């Protein structure tokens, strides 16, 4: 995750940079920003994932910068760094995922950065918006409502989609979720990465391991990540699956 530090105090920037670098998993972008105007320019050019944003700064303060970022379609996650928690409510209203109080403690900074790694509302919307609505090509993630809330499943972890009445079961590397999306719409959006093997099933092309005929004459498709389980390939789709496998 790329992190941009915005603070008008040199010592504060240096300390935050050192702390972030020591945590691991994060890259501090250079140069840092010393005011709000610089911050907006560097965000435009560097596209950081997370911005550690001071609130009290000359010119545009942190709250004003955050308000500008909220107007963008896919803003970075914002974590405010403040001298006291008096701005906590304003920070959250401005769309921040969290804030830390100076002098910043390592465990508090780590917690805030972890929260910032989760997609914010604008990013979630962009990630999970159907291609027909976004106009930007297929989604990179599929969203599903579960008991945990909204789960995001990266597309490259999806093994197959199987339709059952009005729901679609999405099988991924770590389990299953139900989707309220038509199988046809999923095929239209992700047809380059998934192939139909049955009127009710789409499988990930890169997961295909082998096609095998049973003693009864049925065809079964074995997929990586299914622990030996196989899916039935309907007769009308066997030729297409075979042809596709020749090109893998």
C-alpha cells in the first residue's frame, strides 16, 4: 500500500515516515506534502492508497482537503493525524476512515492503517458496480451480502458460478457465497475469464484441470481448488469446452 504523508511540520513528517516504513507492507511516497495544495497535487500525480493527513495546516487545512477528495470517484483512504481528538467528529464526517492523535503511537498507527486498507464506500462502489453501469469494463471484485456484512471476493479467487433458482452460488478459494445476480449477466461481463459448461454453470478457465468421460458416458470437469470434486458438463457444451481447453 502506498502512503502519502501530509504535514506542515518537518519533524512530524520524518517521524511518521519512519514509523510507517518500520511496520512493513507500506511504501512511503516521496516527496511528502507540506500543505493542502501540495497534497492535492501529489495525490493527483502519485495516486496513493492511503493519505496520512494533518488537520491544522496553513492554507487548505486537512478537513478541506478531505472534503475535496470526497468529491472524487475513487479517493484514497484518509487517516487524520491531529494534536487532539477535538476534531474526531469532523474527521469522520469528512470521510476519514480513522484518526490518530499526536504524538502518534505505533499500535494506533498500525490499527488506523489496517482500517484504511479496507475499501471505502466510493472504492467499494467502483469495485462492485456491474460493468453495464460503470462503463469501465469488468469488475475486479464481486460483492456479496453475508452474515459478516458485505464481503468482497477478488475475481481471480472465483472457481465457478452455479445458478439455482433465483440465486447464484459463487464458489471461491475460501468457501461459498450467494449472489443475487443472473448467471447470464455474469457471463456477459466475465466471458473472457469464464466458460459455460452447463446451462446453469460458469467455470474459471484458468481453474480447469481436465475433462474426463465417465463409464456411463457423462463428461466431468475437474477444477483446481475443488479437492477432487468435479462438475458435470452438458453434452451441448462438451465440444466448446474441448476446443477452449486446446487453447489453454
